[in-house]
């Protein structure tokens, strides 16, 4: 009898642990995508298509879908950042919920080496 009473609580605990795991994975993918987008934006700042493509390479399906992932370049206080926003899945990857997870990475522009005279 006690086992039957405890099973719903165990299932609830398991569902909460699973949801926290999905939150962590989503956050990790957003961070990796933002870092890759910032790296690519430093190399090719005018090619947003290439920045988006490189960021999506760092994110696994189904998180990299067009309806679940957005990549943008934002500017605050004269500093440019790459922002990746992923839709937070609910219980199953691909089942998007009402929340988004965003990560930003600063874009450090490429500069000429000091010895370059050209």
C-alpha cells in the first residue's frame, strides 16, 4: 500500500529532475551557439547568414530548428554581442514551452597584427 502511495511522488520527482536536465542542456547549447556566433561575427561582421549557420552547427537537433532558435547581433554601450535564444522544451526536446533561454557572447573584432604595415 505504501509503495502505491509513493509512486506518484517518485514520478513527479523524476519529471522535475528531467526538466532541470533539459534546462541545463538548453542553456549549454545557447552558450555554445552564442560563442560560435561571436567568433564568426568577429571574422565576418557583415555576413549574418554565415554567423547564423556557424551558430547552428554548435547546437544539436531539435534545438537548432528555425522555430526554436534565433541568432542576432545586439549592441549595448558601444559593444556588440551575439545573442542566441532557444525555446525551452517541456518534458521532450522539440516540445517548446512558453519560456526562452538566451545567452550572449561579446564580439571582439579582429585587428591587424602590430608588425603589419599594409
